[in-house]
C-alpha cells in the first residue's frame, strides 16, 4: 500500500487559546454556502451545548467539535441538517456519523487525557470530517479509506484547510497501516464480527482502540461499541452501548 502525500491545512477564521478554547470565529468565510449562516460560530456553539447535555465533557473534544465546520463535509442539499445530531449520506452507501457519536468515540479514545493524544489511526476516512476533528486532539492522524471515491472526496473536502498533521491513505483498512505504528489510539468507522488482529498488533502498549463490533448482546445481531485497552499484561475489553455503523469490509474499491 502506497502512502498518499499529506497536504497543508488550516481551520479557517478561528482563533484558539493555548488551552484549546475558541476565542472567536469568522462569520464571513467565502467558502460557506451563502445565506445559511452556517459559517457562524454560533450554530456550532449550539451543537456543542447539545453534546454537553448528552454527557460529553472533554474540553478538547468539545472545542474541536465547535471549531470544525461540519457543513463543509456534506452535500449542498443537506447543509441545513449539518449541525443536527443525525447521520447523513455521503455517497457510495456511506454516511457521516452523528456529531454525538463522533464526540463520544473520540472522548472514549482520549480516555481522560489532559493534553493531545499521540499518533492516531482512523479506519474509514469517509468524507474527512472525523479526521479533521481528530487533528485537533492528536499530534498526528493517519486515516485510511478503502473506497477510492471517498478517499478523493475527503482530500477535496480538506484541501482548503491546512492540517499538516493529517495523512490520508488509500488502502484496506482491515490491514491498518503498519508503517505508522505503534498508535496511541485507533478508531474505526465501520463494524465487523471482531477487531482485526492487525489493529491490535499496531496499537501501542498503553493505547486504546474504539470500534463498533457485532454483538450477541444487541438485539437482531446489531453492533455495540467496543473499547480495547492494551496493557503490558494483555488486552482489556469493555463493551458499551449499541451503535449502528456500516459493515467493515476488506479490500479496496
């Protein structure tokens, strides 16, 4: 698997304190849909308030969710739903996850860390939204996508940003990305019968993996959120709430 080059990126129109809290947001970005007001920090602030009510308390996660403009990652016809807590189609049978799910999984991945995580591997780039959020809570992000159309779309969505710590890869996510290992965190946006061994091998000791898996404890053979902590003595697994993600598949397309 050949690594695609990363690209420069910045989060437009935002000033951030060292502690990670947004000071101000530019309400006049030329890249935003006209007349919708979605480029205003206020609409993201309302979403963050909803996430806080749902129990999200990690300040870095909340700051990232309030900074990254989700409407840039969805089709124009759906931008008015961009800041609702709902998943939206992004093409090729895939979806952008709910803000509540994205923030929940990233908060679990961080596991109470006070500063940024180290290197993180994302399985399933999709439209690139979660990679942008991860870029603000981790020092380096490797994100792999098996569908060429989505990989190209993510690159286009992120092009006007300057996220020098994000590396987009086209390849089989079930194999992970050994060249970037070991990872402080691995997060998956697709669910399989079990966690691939390659992911566990590439997870650093002291690292954490968050992924949906099929579980007999969920009615109808559904998925649940699995947290795996890798310790010096082995793996500790914790099964959490029911979730719904696209199926985890091998190969590229």
